């Protein structure tokens, strides 16, 4: 008898819930049968069994049927519903994977960052600000319509006078005011609030440039991958040429080193792993690989072109007979353009259970750039990364101090 699809799927992946955990006593029940996955299998997929007080202790099947739990958004909603019944997690702090928890611990050892939140009048934005402030990561100033911000603060149970509020009538005014606070030395980082990325980036690109290329990096934590994955550029540079890709890549390499990856392995992505003149991204990828060999890109091992499967799967690279120390071990994925990078990151988030922290680097100060729909964990870790950037990336946008030690272990 063939193995049912749901068991086959589960044997290769942990449940794609936001924090990458399957709780020790949580059991899954398939909606077409009565089979239960044993606690032994829970221990196998949760490498460090969670016995922390307040963890979910639900044993009567999953919250809804298996198909519901397989989707990350439905799992989240199910957990929230279970919390409302008073039998789930007692803590309000988002649960983090060990890898993200290590970043948070490092950042928490530094003084809080003075930040300006551009257009702060939205619940998800303010909840993330409160969370980061509670962890001692930031000291925020809220820019936006005062009355709306105060209403949302009260809805969140946060005193409306806890943080300074500077009234701004529009998103564009809030973005300009945030940049001005940086220029005046009143802010050490910017936080994207309820504002479109292009609206926020216009004054940043106009007034906060350095010798560096400004670019975006997603730091992705996936339950199905053995280390953090850095994805660039998925938000700023639309169709980079070879020289721009080299600058984008150096930014990502230096960020990875700040987060403890001593010598990152970089996969320059394309649709295939062969150099084909008819596919320009394969030419760029091959050139980037050679530039790293010649020292034009530093502190990293770069290989390309590599297709996505070759970059993250040893099995795929062996089947295709690709001799590469990067294949299956990539720390950084360099996308050929913004479209590919953004689609890749969102696919990993919504179909593979990734949590994505987002940051813009290369400007005079870090910019926490998450999606408006991102969960609290993503916003919290984006703040933690910004703190570490501030400590280890000089204000000139050039000098970088790497954090020693293997900071990217699974």
C-alpha cells in the first residue's frame, strides 16, 4: 500500500507554522482517518522538544483538520482561537526559532536604537513597535496623524503618551520628517509604517545615500532549511546590471557577517545552472563568481549560475552532477531581479512557513522594511538586526565589523 500523501509530506517537513516548531504534545489527525502521528515523530521533527511552561498542550488532534493546519495563516488563526479559549500560550511575546532568538539575544545586549516610525497609525505597525520597545531594542518616535495613532494605541492597551507622537497629515510628510530626524541626529534608524515602500524610499534615496548601493535583504528562517537564508534584492533595485548586482551582493555578504556567518556561501540564481548567452542572468552569475575569485567581491564564496533547487538541495545538485561547495549550503540567494527575489521570498513565507525579517542597508542608517502584513516575529527580528547594523556598520555606509563565531548554526 502506498504511503498516504499527507504522511509522505510530513516525513520530510515540519509543520509550516510561523516559528518552525511542532510542540511536543501536539498531535495531528488526518481528516479522512483516525491515524495519529506519535509523540516520537513529534520529537523527531522538533529537534529540541519544547517543554517550556505555557506552550501549547493540545492533544485532541490539531486545531481544525490537517489541511487547515498545513496552511500557515490558518494555523495562526487556529492558535489565536485556541488562545481565546484560555488553553494556549500564556505569553504575548512571539515565539522565535533558536536562530532568531540568538539574534534577539545579541541585539538586546546593546543600547536601544532611537527610531522614527513613518506613518505609525496602524495596529500591526504599532504592535511591532511596542514589542520591540518592550525588548529594549528601540526608542520610537511616532510620525503620522496624532488622533489615529492615539486611538490605535488605546486599542492595543498601550498608553497614548508612552511614545512621543509628532503629527503628520500624510504619509509623504511622515517619510520626509523621518529622514529629517536622521539628518538632525535625532534618529538612528527608520521604521516603515503604514506607507508604500516607494513613498518612503524617495526621501531616503535623495538625502541619505552613502558610497554604498542602497539595497534590501530578507533574512529568512525556514523550518525546512538548516540555517538562515539571506535573500536579496527583493524590494529596492528593480533590474540591476552586473555592477549593481556586485554591490547588492557585497551588502548582503557584510550583513551576513555581522550576523555571525564568517564566510557566507552565495548562490547567484538563474533559471538553470549552465551559462547560456540567451539567458542574461546566467552570464551575470558566472561573472559574479569570477569576480569573487579575483577579490572584487570579498569575504564570501560565490557560485553561479545555480538554479534554486541546486542552491538549497544537496540531492538536486548530486542528481544534476554539479560540483560545487555552495550547492545545498547557500547562505545567500542573489536574485536576478526584484520580481524574482520578491516572488521567491513571498513563496517561502506563505508556502514553506518562512518568517522574513527585512532591512534596507547601504544608507546612512538602517531601515526596517517589512511587509504591512508581516507577523510580530518578523518585525521584532527586523528591529534586532537594525540594532546590530547600527553597532557594526559605520555611518559612512562602508566600514563593517563582523561578529566572530558561527552565528548561523541550525
